[in-house]
């Protein structure tokens, strides 16, 4: 098997297995932004992608797909339950999102996490050429950088963390806090969404491991008494803005947006929420504020509709089952209290939609509500503004998202402050066109200039620079 100069390692491969009308199996590119961003780089570098094909117990040989060599890592049903649903999504996810839900600490889950991370590291080590570059993605694979460095000291290793990194007071709950920090420090470049995340990480390293940190550099002592440098800093991720603009210009998408408005009875204002059904997204807080505005008569059900798309997510994890029950109870209470025969306060959709439909919804919405309690970045906020080519529409954005650092012209809110959130929703609903235009232009400028292509270019450049610096310091000693 030829080895690649650039290898991406992620929990999931960039393809989904689909069954055709005659029962035949095929692969289809998954819709995510990361996949789109990396596609040209992977093609140019004859890159390889290591990841799980998405179904338990599926054994597949490596294969080529649209210019990328795909290396499947097989997971058993037990691995999925313990490593993925357990340690990744029921320990790390809640802990790193500031303990919004209670993290569960299980030694059995941890053992599976170590075992599966080792398998990913082994697969990456076999796929990458001598002196090559490996870019590891996200919290499911925090131990891979160190494991990979032990197997292949010749490599340049990067790691990007898509979710927040918590303050040390919370991080220190993790029974395996040392091993995880050491795992991440195996990378030459460790990327975070926000400056604050990189700061929390550096602080955890100082407090827990007593390593020296200076600006973005962390000095990592080695067994032979020498040291190496790991660099930890922010690389805020973005979206493939031009593809959203292209969709927003399509006549059939625009027609669909008008059709959506009409099917809701052409309300004066449409508010929109689009989230995976996840407790980090603050959907309950949003519903509470909106419900109170209706109950108090500040909004009238004849004038407004909230469309809430809550796409199904992690449905086998207990906390997600409970959340679904809570949200659906709240939605039906509000609708039951205020709906009329002809008007509904909330159109709730527990479904996933094609991207065209999402863009039509963005175009139909006067106000976009992003009320996350904690969110690494929040791409939905960026997608909404990218599609608003008419410079109209208002983004209400939680301060607790990474996007908030870059999107100062949004109406920024603290979702815990329900009165404040209500006032902000009213301000958004009533905002004059000129102010919408001024804010939206500034938001769009930022997202269009800093798209996901710029993000991946900056990260790859940082890895190349790290390689040069390390080569220079080796010649110097
Ligand atoms: C993690 C971090 C960080 C949602 N429903 C549908 C659909 N979506 C798309 C959205 C958006 C994506 O899924 C969700 O991205 P977010 O950034 O909002 O949130 P997470 O899934 O939690 O992502 C996050 C991100 O990684 C990247 O680093 O920003 O903080 O938590 O693109 O549009 N897309 C379609 N149908 C749906 O029903 N087609």
C-alpha cells in the first residue's frame, strides 16, 4: 500500500455507507464542512483519511474515494458503546462543556478509550510516509498524538480540538487528567477554537504536569533529559462560505424559502433555531424566553412563528433521551397554551434535512436564535450569515459560543439571563432594516474572509512551520 505524506485521523471517515434501491451498498461523501475543507488539500497531497466507517462490526479494506485514500478502523458494538457513546459522549463531552450534564466516570469506558485510540494510532502510523504529517481531529482521539509519536518519531503531528477545553477547576475532575494532557502534548501543534480554550489547556498543563509555558509554546521534557516544544493556540474553524452563497442564490432554494413562509401563514416574523438535539445548545432556555414573551403578550402568536429544527443525535445516550422528553414537553405546553386554529407558536421538527432545505430555512428566517450554553464554535451562526446575501436578518448569539469572539455585530446574549434574552429577542424582532444591514454586512465580511479553507491553510502552515523550527533547533544543538 502506498503511504501518504498527509494523513487525517478522525473518529469518522468522510463517507457514509448507503444502501441503494436494489439493496446494493455504496459510499457517499458525508456533508460536513471539514470534509469539504480538506478535500482539495487531500487531493493535492494524495492524502489518506483514517476513521471509523460508522457501523459497528463492519470490516472494510482500505479503498480510494474521490482522490483520497480511505483507511477504515473497525469498531465492535462494544467499542461503540464504551469508547464512543460512553467515554467520548458521556464523559468528555459533558465535562468539557462545563458540566451542563453530569459526566460519568467509568474505568471500563476509559480502558476502551485507550484501546481504541491505540488502534487509530496504529492505523495512522501504517498509512503515513516517512517524515509525513498527521492531523488528528477532536476529543474522541486525544491520546493518539502521543501514541503516534512513540510509534513514529519522524512525523509532524497536529491535533485540532473542535469542542471547548474547560477551566482547570472542572478539568481536574477527570480521573485520567494526566494521561489526557500527555496524550495531547504528543502533537507539535495543538489547535483550539478560542484563545480562552488554549489558555485553559496551558494552565492545566502547568498545574498538573508543571511544564513551562511561554506564549503558545509548551516545553515538554523527554526521557533522555532533552526537551521538545508543543505549540497550543487558537485556530477558529469556519464554514465553506462560497458553497452556502451559491445555494442561497439558486432560484429553487429561494422559491422554497417563500413556500416555507407561506406554509407558516406568512407570519410577520419567523424565528429559527437549528441544532443537534443536545443539552449544550440551550434549546430549553430559548423556549422558556419565547414562551414567556407569548404568555406576557409582548409577542402575539398571530405575528410570529419559531421554527425549531432539532436534528436527532446520540439517541442511545440516556442524557439525550431525557433531554428529548423535556424539550418535547415544553414545546407542546407552549403550543397548547397559545396556539389558535390557524397559528402555531412553534413548529418543532425532530428531523434531519438536506442542505438545500437548511439554506431555504435560513433565507426564510428573520431572526436566528443561537442560545448555546457552551459551544466550541457553532457553525450554524456562520451559515446563517453567509446565506443572507440581501444583508437582512438578525443573529442572536450566545456569548458562550466560540463564534461570539468573531461576531461582535450579532446581538450577543447570556442564555442564563432569561429577562435579558427576552429583551434581546424583542430587539431582534423589532430591529429596523438599516441596523440589520449594518450588522449583517460586518458579520458577513468576517465569515467570507475567514472561511474553512483559510482555517485549514493556517493550520497546515503552522504544522510546516513547527517542522522547520524543530529541524533548525536540532541542527543548533
Ligand atoms: C462540533 C462542535 C463546532 C444540523 N442539523 C442539520 C444539519 N446540521 C448541521 C449544521 C452545522 C452542523 O450540522 C452543526 O455544527 P455546529 O457547529 O453547530 O455544532 P456541532 O455539531 O455540535 O459541532 C461545534 C463544530 O464541531 C465544528 O468544529 O462548531 O462547537 O460542538 O453545519 O448546519 N445539516 C443538515 N441537516 C440537518 O438537519 N444538512
